[in-house]
């Protein structure tokens, strides 16, 4: 169940981040990858900063979206 949860939440996170940063989604597979990377990056960033957003679906979503936006921002800088 954990892998299915990561895939579903990752796809949602990637889609939200795509809408915010690019104005459109990237496709299911890329959204899923961006979302999973965003979730990991968001957790690392919040742990480093000592921020606790709680647990559950919405905190996972919030953390993942922040991490995915950070990831897309870094990728955008590196592409220039």
C-alpha cells in the first residue's frame, strides 16, 4: 500500500507543482517522478529547517508540493 500511496500522492503533487510553475501538467509519469522527488526534497528541507507540519495526507501533500516547487526551481536555474 505504501508504494501505491507514493505513486498517487506523487502524481497529485507533480500535477499541482506543474500548474504553479509551468501553467500546465507534465504528464502522469513525469508528474509522478517530480512528486516523489518533491516529497523527498520537501521532507529533507523541512527536517533541516526544523519545521514539523504534522502527519497525514494533507501534510504530505503540502510538504511534497513545496519540495517539488523547489526541485523545479533548481532545474529551471540549471537549464539556463
